[in-house]
């Protein structure tokens, strides 16, 4: 598990954790059955609060990406390729909806947004 925390990001740290672990699970980097580090250990290694890690693990579990076995830890859930695609697409669409509303608040047209996304994607 490889996590990079940015203290200067506008995104809350728990969301950075959730997003990065979700992406690693959905790309297959963290396989089914992989045991996430205990909350206290992850907090210590990442130099963040236990509450922050606990919130991230809870969100991952709410999203169905991990499950908890009492006394044993949190594990990556098993998915078929179709389930992984569906979950990934749901997460991406949710983010895109938020982003689109943000762009619209600046008065950007669809063509302007597409051009900006293209330039970022290609760089």
C-alpha cells in the first residue's frame, strides 16, 4: 500500500486516504483479501491522527471496498471484473458531477471544460 499525503491539498486527509486506497483496490494493486494495516499503525506511519485513518477505513467499508473481521482487521473485498468496473464508474461519475458543478459555477461551457481536461490529460 503506497499512500502520499499532502498537507497543502484542499482535500481532507481522510479523503486523500480513501481516494488513494480505493484507486489501488480498483486497479488491482491491492488484491482481494489484502489486510490493511491496523488503524493505529497506519496513523503512526502516515503521521496523521487515528481519527483520520478510522474515518477513511469507515468510508472504504461503506463503499463496499473493504470489510472488517472483529479482532483480525480490515480486508479488501472480493470483486468480479464487472463489479470493479461498476464501482469505479460510480465513483468517477460522482466526482465528475461535483467537478462539473464547480466548472459551471465559473460559467465555463462544455467545450471549454473539454479543452481544459484534454490539455491536462495530455500533459
